[in-house]
C-alpha cells in the first residue's frame, strides 16, 4: 500500500529555513531545487518563466505600470516642422489613455499570475524537501504529468477556463471599475484627448452633484419597477397555474400551450409588437376610437404614468408564463395526502392554498424570486424595446421617465460617451444587486433548510 505523504504539514518558510542549499536557492532562482534533483523539465519550465518575466518586466511591464499611473502625458496634435525649407503643420500621435489603462491592468494581472507561478515553485521545493526528509523517491516529469491527469485532473481542466475568466471577465470588470475614478467622458475621448485619475469626483457628482437630480428618481423607479414586475409575475403566475390545474378543468394541456406560446416567441418580437400596438396611432387606440370609447388617443407610451403602467402590464404578459410553468410543476408534485387530510378536516380551498400550497410554492421558488428581482433591476429589453426609456424628461440628464439604471447606463455610454458616469452606475447596480441577494437569500427558508442538512 502506497504511503500517504502530507506535504502541507511542513510550511514553505520552514522548508526554506531547514532545507539544503538547493531548496534555499529556489527562492531566488526558480526551479533550482527541481534541476538539482533531476526534475529537468519542471525545473526548466520554472526557470524559463522567471527569465521571460524579467525580460517582460523591464521591456513591457514597467512602462505599462508607469502609463497606468499617468494615463499619458503627450496629447495628439499638430506640430510645425520644416521640410525642405518649408514650414508645414504635421499631425503628431499622442498617448492613448484607454490603451495605457488596459495594458497597465493587464500587466498587473500578469504580475499576479507570475506571483502564483513563483509560489508554485516554492511549494515544489517544499515538496522535494519533504520527500527527501522521508526518504521517498522524487517523482520525474512523467509521474508529475500523470498526476495532472489523475488526482489533480480537476486543476488541469480548470486551467483554460481560468485564463479565459481572467482575460474576458476579470480584466474588463477591473477596467470598468477604474473608469469610475477617471474623467473619461465626451470631453476626454482618446486618442484625441487624454483622461486622468480624479478620485471620487464622479461618485460625488452622482450622489450629491449635478447627476443627483437624475440618479435618485431613476433609482427609485428601478426599485419600484423591480418590485412590481416580480410580484405581479409571481402572484398571477401562481393564480394561472392553480386555475389550469383545477380539478375538472378540460383541455389542461391546451391551456398550458396557449400561455406558453409567449415563451416560444422571441421576447424582442413580442415587445416590438406591443410597442406598435400601444402607439398613439397604433391599432389599440384606433380600435377604441372607432368604437367611440375615447375621443383622443390614450398616451400609453407618451405619458410618464401611463408608460410606467404599460411596461408593468406588458412585462406580465411576457413573464407570467415562466412562473406558471414553475408553479405547475410544484403543484403537480404536492403531496396529495396533506390536501386530502385538510379537506377531510373541513378546510376550504383558500385555507388549503394558504396553509399548504402557497408555503410549499414559496419555499421552492424563493431563490427564483430573488433571481427574478435582480433580473428585473437589469431588465434592459422590456424598457428599451417598449419605451426606449421615454417619454423624454427635460429634468433628467440622458434619461427618460421610464429608464432604469441599466438603460440609463447604456445611454450614458452609447449616446453621451460619459464612460466615467456609466461606470459609477454599473458599480451601483452591482452593489445593490449583490447586497440584496445576500441579505434576502440568507434569510430564506430554503437557505436555512439547506444549512441544517
């Protein structure tokens, strides 16, 4: 039976202190312990990575880090140069603050990756020390490689996704956060102009400056919208599921299919059709006027109050079938014994729903409700495709009466090119979503029951 070796019982500092010269030198020359103990491939890889990092550090990383601090010093412009005795205005390239920020952040991530490789080098030296102390054979490269396809196969599988996450998730996220601390707006667009670090000025502008008169109304409407959109879909979805699953109702499958059709149709098509339908000159207003029920078109999308009411109703049309399907699955799997026992005890349908059906639906759907609430905070499609954030509000900056934070963020970037303010809004959206999710989920019965197990 193979002997189990616990490497973690010996810390890396302890191994460096008690180990031989080969172990100690690994702190300076990466892979030295491996090379000294005939782990040629592994030691060479560590050494090559160190040499590559040193070369890159001098030639690329240091300039990139300097650029990250300054974000550029030379602006693009025109210079007068004398060519063949003639003075001419010549365009001169300047620094690009955006690229300098990206390359600087990438350099920081590269340094962190190298720090991890360096730590792996120290752990490898520690492992060699432990093996030598216990009189065990030091594995060769083939044995190490075999371990990557067996007991450490999970690490092998995670390598490529981890690199992808660093490049395409972490780097853009950090870049967005950094923009919130710069003056990268429509007046400072690279490469023509430079932008610079300005600290918390943008946050002050949002919370207590010129943007406050737009931010707080938009934030309030975002939360109101999220609550109503979530509650209405949840409540009416359950009601619809109960009606369809009522005993004695015929053609249950047909009714389910009718309501699920809205899921089958792409959401943007449904919303654009609704936008046309609710237009001032749309079919609905024309039909009501022909019937003589109204004299003038109803401002479904032109009046702020009507528009807010309209988006909530249309969202119900789009979202209720999802809740209905989930609730139907739960209702069909409820223990019939409890319901039959309640009926024998004389409970009416409302009491059964209140005491048996609804609590079990809520228990299962609470995590989904939290997800729906967060999704509605970031519900770009319904607002943008139905109202475009309108109607226009002259008191707001780049926002309409029905704009959510996420659609306002979109307009700040695409329309106004105020990337710094948009980044602040993005941070706020993330903070609100994360805090609510953590507070709400940790207080649910689903979480408590899962923790109890």
